[in-house]
C-alpha cells in the first residue's frame, strides 16, 4: 500500500509543478493543493484511528478538522471584510475610532 501511495504522491507533486508552470494564478493552485493534502490526511488518519492501530491518530484527526474549520472561518471573515471595504464601511472609512483610556 505504501508503494502505491508513494507513486500517487510523486504523480501529484509532478502535476502540481506542471500546473504551477502553466497557470498564472499560482497562489490559487497552491491553496487547492493544500486543501487536497489536508483532506487526504484527514481520510488516511480517520481510517487509522478507526482501526485503533496507532495511538494518537484520533488527535491528528481532531487537529486536522479544527484546522479545516478554522480555515473556513478565516475565509468567510476575509470575504466579509472585503465586502465591508467595498461598501466603504471598512478599514479606510471616515468613521472616528474609539480610543480607550485607563
């Protein structure tokens, strides 16, 4: 099984490199490859955790899930922030800032 996965990972690395050379939006390609890597990691460690063959595999699954959920929240926050900035209510607005004194 490890040899098949190694061949698959080498093929994915070569494909990632080729796509990076062809596509101009390389950061988007990087994000997609990272998402795929996280999902593959989640699937592999979920299978390992379900067999109880490696101690700590469930913790890796939990950590991967937390990372994916946090990334989704970050992405949604960034989208919402850019909407606010486009509407003129964001960081560069003329609304006065609150100052806190002790």
